[in-house]
């Protein structure tokens, strides 16, 4: 598991780009070249090449040395545990808000894709535990709650070589925010 690192503004801006998010999603399935990614994503290889370099400069991907031939460069996603700064700790730019919206939209799109493929998933079709709730906590307790969630998540994260038979990748999310005040009529 990667060591946690606090995101700086450059990392936030790197992640807040929709094409870079799509590149990262593709690379999670395995290494690829800029040309391969361009074909998969319907963009130019120049665009993927530039965005791969931005992601590499910010520690999200790396070139696989010795795998390519000639000018061909292979890329892989790097394991990372990026911690977003508190709003008071970052530049007041829109990068953090844009990143959150991009991630939420990506999650919605991913869930929609799951729904469209659901009929073909066999016994996994109904594997959708879902919970909504609210808790009353102090700021410190909320921090503890989140760290406990991350510890639970890490307990089940393992390399493919250690994955038991019948296991598959499952998306998880944890979102917590202060409950807004009731709307006044």
C-alpha cells in the first residue's frame, strides 16, 4: 500500500482534468501506450502523450522502462493514497471543487455502466450493498471514522497475485459532509 500524501494544487489540477481521469481509468486495467490509450479514448496520441506526462510529473503514472521499442513508451498507473487538503489549506481556486464534481460524475457514470451490464453478471448482479445514514460526531471523531474506513479498505486491497478464486474488483466509496440546514420556505 502506498504511503499517504497530501495533494498539492498541481496534483489537484492534474486530477481535475476529465481526459486524465479517463486515462487513469484505462491504465487501472493494465499498462498501455499513448497510441493505445488514444484509440481507446477516441482522442489524439499527442493529447494522451501530453496528459500522461502531466500525470507522471504528479506521481500518478510512470513509464515502464525497457518495455517499449523505438519511440514506443508503455505507461502504468502508480499505487497512490492521495489525501485531499482541507479547504482552508489549499488555494482558493476551483480545482478542488472541480475535482470533487468530476469524481462524483465519474462514479455516477461507472454505476450506470454497472447497471447496463448487470444482467450479464450472474451471481454478482445483486452484489450491491448500499447504506445511507447520518452520524453525530465531533471533527476528531469524523477524522477517526474516515481513518477506520481506510483501514478496512486496505484490509481487502491486495495484488492480483493474492486474490482468491472467485474474487473480482468491486468499487467502494465513502463520502461524508456536514448535514446542510433545512431549507426555509
